[in-house]
C-alpha cells in the first residue's frame, strides 16, 4: 500500500508469562464506577454507567521491576491519579449479554487514568466535551496484561495506590457499581467491541494531585504491580 507517510507502529502491551504482545485497538473508560468515588465527586447511588475514550497511543507501559517515567503534561496545574482495573478484550462482539461477557475477556492489568482535573472541570462548567482533560499523551499508564486464567479471583481483588509510599486509594474490585460483565454488556450495546480493546473500569475514592518528583505504585492482587515517577 502506498501511504503518504509511514503509518505509526501498533501500540502493544506485553502479556505475562509469554513472549506475546497484546495489540491495542481502543481504550474505553468508565466514569464514577465506585460508590465512594461517586460520592467523592458529588454523586450517589447506582447511576447508569457512562463512558469516555482515550486514544490508543495514550498507553504508557510500566515495565515490571523498575520505575517508569511519567511525563507531566502541559496546560495543567492539577494532574490527578486514578487507579483502575484494566480489562483486555480478546474476542469482539456486539450486544453481548452479561452472561456471555466473561468469555470475551482475554486478561487484566493494573492501570492509571491520569486526568488534567482543572481542564476537565473547566470544560464541565462550560458544558463542553472534556476530552482535553482525559485523552492526552501518556494518560493511560498500565502494567503487563495477565491472562484471565492466571489472574485468580479478580472480582474480589484488592486494589490500591500509594503516592510517595503513602496509601491514597484502597478498595476491592467487588465495590464496582457496574461489574465487569455488566460494563462489557453496556459498552457492546453502544459500540461493537473488537479484539484489542481495553476497558478502564473505574477508580475508588482517594483521587488526588501529583507533581514532578512524586512516585506512584499501583497494585491489584493477582496482577503485575506498576511503579511510575512523575517527571
């Protein structure tokens, strides 16, 4: 194929226990999907799920056993962390039922939904889309993907984030308002899911700001931890 310029290489994430790479198609994110975080953001109850997206090349792979640099983005003075369980889709589909949803999952990873909170809040106040607050470069750090067969009981896994060795977020995946199967069912009614899609499933309470020099460590039991330093 004759292209105007060489196409960008595919974004991939290593798979734990193999030499394989998981090619990323799209990144879907679920908003306010833990009760305590919904309350933290001024909302309550089991409200209908809503979604936003990040570009595939927002992924920043945090290599295990080392601290990965996380560039501080421009235009913001209020960069927030949000620890999340990332669900990797291995089999696509449309209008997937809750009962069948798990069969579409390839694996799981630890992720961070980085947010330019000041820009997001400003766009909200103006009634404008807030992509600029969520979909910037390096806004989707994540660890290696663990195949679901090796991940253990993810539905009851502990999820936590430390900033400079101080615990800031601490919960369990079972506290999701909309669980993974329900989220996949809802998403697949709006978009035809494809192999390679990633779903950032929501964050518990305790979100806050980081500045250059801060270190972050994200953990979900059964998965590969991530460590990053804001630079």
